[in-house]
């Protein structure tokens, strides 16, 4: 297994609003023994969101059976204030079957193009990518025996001609990290895919990935779940439902979380108002305490008895 490597690089897309292409690529960057590049869909992929992905581009040079476990952190920089930049992060396996991973709903085009949000400066959009290769399987420095040994923990993995690595669950080719999640979905909802008639395995994997990602999104702590996250989950769930998945149970959960989010935001507003009022009351009490002490001091002077000499004066 090769050592962990990582790299940060920036991509500036000039004249973003004038782009006529459906997608565009950054220059490839060498990280470890593989080159990577960003792929952006400036107009979205049939949705009103900019899509952003990381892609392995020179995989032909890698040995058969290669796999890379990568931590991806993509940032659309708000150039006026980086604290309000849009950040998405995930951990995923890349291999010859799955060369691209990323975020179909990276940022709303409406928000991106709105001048007040300052994502575009002089028509330029800045994207920062942090790519960290955490685990490597299959390098030219390994012997064939070493590659097999590295793959041994994946005992349920199917290797087809050394090029594909996936696990079949109810007719869906699932990534190793999603096996347990998908099994639990089918255990709880065995009829979920009865109306799903897509035959293409790549599309089947994509839709299942959407479904798992929606569930993982809704499992986040409420305080970390933004309104934009909920909107993106809603859009993804609509895709899954329209494709034929039976997800009425998940729609109910999503609606419940929407209600909880509204309640949370209302509660936060009320809490802020209470804290502001409490601060004012504390300040008033502090001022009143000072007045009380002052009045006590004045009263003490007033009550002071005259001495014998004071009377004689």
C-alpha cells in the first residue's frame, strides 16, 4: 500500500456567465501516482444547480485492479468573505469503473449568479480543491501477490477481468462502503425497487448512490443541516422517485425534518430575542445596582450624626 498523499489546487473559471459549453475541465494535477482534474457543469445537469466533480484522468497508466480511496473537499470561494464560501466534502473509492465522484447540486445557479453573494468577481469563479488520497491499492511498485493481499479484506468483491470492483445487492452494483447501507435499505423496504425498470448498470448504481446520499444527508445533526442541503436532498429524492423507486417512507422523513428545521430556526430566533432581552435586563439591573449603591452612600452621609464640635461651630 502506498503512503498517504494530498494536495490543494485552485481553478479559476473566467467569463463564467458567458460559457456556452455544457461542461468544462480544469488542468490535470498530479497527486500521488495519478492525475486528477475537476469537471464543472456551469448550467447544471437538467437542474438549476452548478455541478462539480473530481475525475481520475490517466487511469490507463495504472495497473489492473487499481483503487484509490480519496477524501474530496471542494470549495466555491466567496471571494469577498471566505467564511461564507460553499464547501462540500466526501470520502469515496475511485476505480476503473467509477472514475468520477462529486456533487450534482454544488450550488444554486440563482445564488451563484446573484451579484450580492459575490461568488463572481469580474466574471471569474474561483474553485479550490483539496484532494487527499488516503488508501492506495494497485501500484507499479507492488507485485501481483501484494495486490491480491491488499484486496483480501474485500472478500465479497467481484473482480471482472481485474477492471471492475463492485458488490451485487438485489441486482445493484454497490460500492464497498455502501454495502451495509444498501442491505439495510432492502431489509427494511424489500419492495423499494419493484417499479424501477432501468437496466443500465451504471445508471442503476447512480440512482442507488442518490438514494444512499439522501439518507446520509438526513442523518446529519440538524444544526449542521443547511436549508440548501434539504433542498438538494428534495431534488435528489424526486429523481429517485421519478425513476420508479418506492420512497414514500423517505418522503415522510424528509417532510418531518423540514418541519423540525423550521421549528429549529423559529426556536433559534426566539432564543436570540430572549438572550437580547436578558442582556438588556442584566444591563438594567447593573445600572440599577449602581444607583442603589450610590443612594446608599448618599443616605449614609445624610444619617451621619453631628459631632460635639460640629454643634459648636
